[in-house]
């Protein structure tokens, strides 16, 4: 079956530090990959996505590259801000010929804390 | 426009009782998903509707859980004989599932219903 493994948190960084949150996956098909973010008191929001190998998803200064050879989709940001403090979830979905298998499989989440 | 809404936001019930959780998807979204998120975990897929029918219910943990979407819009997740282990945040998501060379189906999540079984 499908699974997603991401680094345990909490991850605590100082403002303007470089961020990497590791994510690796196991999938039976050819999945699409996502990063979702949950800010304090808010619902899950899509941060970025990639649908095929070597695609790079980017948004709000965050980037992640779909690496099929290493089955990874690590999240990076060059300079984090206090406002980036949130829980980040890596997820995958099997895009298929339709029907079934459209539910997302999530990792456990990584709590990111940015200190001023 | 309005996002996905879920009611109630919080529900406390006693063990053995029946509960219903409601999801109002984004207007026009044909696909609707239910997830369950336990403390410290990522969301876990329960069921997916395309229109009125359940296209994939493989994530429902047992036959105490059931969901309906009779008119292809609002959905209700029903839990019978609740157990303390059912305590979690129940999330609903909807998407406009279309094919344009690749399947486009970004899921938009609601704020969730926090269910506590005492």
C-alpha cells in the first residue's frame, strides 16, 4: 500500500534560517505529491504540488522537487519567517484511470517553530 | 466564494451514542472526501464520493461508520455506537475533479469537526 514518511518534529529554527523538511514515499502507482500546511487555528491548505518526476512545486518561497529515483519530495525554503510557524504535511495520491484511489495518504506532520 | 463548511465544529457524546457530522462542499465540486485526524497524526482517508455515489469507501474502519451524499452536494458522516477510540477531528474536503490531460483534483479542506467520545 501507499505510505508517506516525514521527519519528526518539532523543528525549531531562527528567523531567516534555511529550512528542509524531509519526505519520502512508497506508492504502488505513479503518484502525485503534495505539501499541505496547517497554520494555528486554521484548516489544511495546499502549499504546493508536483504531478510527475522532476517537477518542482513552489509557492510562498517554498519549493519541493519530485524525485522518483529516491522516492522523495523534500520541502525547502531559503529564509524562513516567524509567520511560517505551522504544521506541514507531506501527502500523495494515486492519479489513476478514475474511480477509487483518489484519497490522499498523509505523513504524520512536522511542527515547525520559527523563533524571532 | 464560500469554502468547505462543517458542522458542528465540536461534538461531545457519550460512549454508545449515535452521531452525525455534516459537510457542505464548495458549490460545483463534484468530489467529496472524508478524513479522520487523530492527535499527533496526519489525516487518514475514510471515504470518497463522486457525485452521489461512494466511489471508494475502503478507509472506513468498520461497519459502525457510514456516509451519504444523497443529492451530490451536502454529505453526512454517521457513526453508530460510538467508542472512545472514535475521538478525533473529522475533516471534509471537496474538489473539482476534471481531466485536462492530467487529472486535476486539488482538494480544499474544511475546518473539521472535533468529536470527543466520553
